C-alpha cells in the first residue's frame, strides 16, 4: 500500500472562497465512462471566462500544490472534481476549509486536503505568485507546509491523516493485501461454493 506523508512541488495560488465542484469540473464532463482525459477540463469554464486564471498561466502549469480559500469543493458531491484536479497534476490542496464530501473524495484518492489559517494562506499564495518555481512541501507528519525558508501550521482530521500515512486510504490495495483472508472467508460461505440443498 502506498503511504503518503509528504508532497513536494511548485504551487498554484487560487485563494478564492466557495469554489464549487461545478466550477472545478463543469457538469457536461460528468458523462465520461472513465476519468481519462478529464484533467484537461479542470476549471474549464472559469479559464475561458478569465484568461488570467491561474490554471491558464504558463508559470503554474506544473503545480502540484493547490492553494485555495474557504469551503473549497462545495456543491454537488461529484468525484469528478478531485479526479480532474488529480489528473491535472494536483497532489495536495491547502485551503482554509473544505466541503465534507469533497474532502472525503480527496482522501480516498490519496490527495491530502489540509487546512491553514487565512493569514498563512495569503503568505503562501504571495510567495508562490512571487516565485512560481518555489518548492512547497506539505508534511503530514509535522503538520506543516514549508516554502522558501518559511513554514505554516496545518490541520487535518486524524483519521484522514493516519489513512494517508499508513496507506489505508487505498481501498483496492487493502483488498489486494488481504487476498488470502478474503479467499479463506469466501471458501466457508455456502453461496460462493457449489452445494446441494
């Protein structure tokens, strides 16, 4: 199982509040059979309406750490929203707060979604704006984000932090890891084996 304790990479500053899942991935992309190719449509409508949207800017194209505001991922509970961000290249999100279902979907995809104070988010965003290649590290063990010689405190529910740090976030890996026990249990269930009444 893949453990996730630290994410390091450049950032994307998007310090706005109440960004809902329809803005993250427009509804017309919910009809996909797989999530392949969905990343290129992240924030598509916002990007078309605002040429200066961070996801349009060349300097942020390789960003791995998204910096957002309050109530990020609100609205409908579509898994497509964190899927599109992940497939864009986002590996961690630092925000003031998250919508609960969006947060859970991020955790189940292995994307740390951590919270910081507004003042600290402003510092982080300003540092990324000033230097788009700045290395940002989200550390789930130290509960801190470090960047350019600075560090800010972050919070995350312990259950989610522990799931990421131990690899328990990956339910498929858990099943594969427990294959022997699953087969043993299945062999004892009459409805999974040939039997006569």
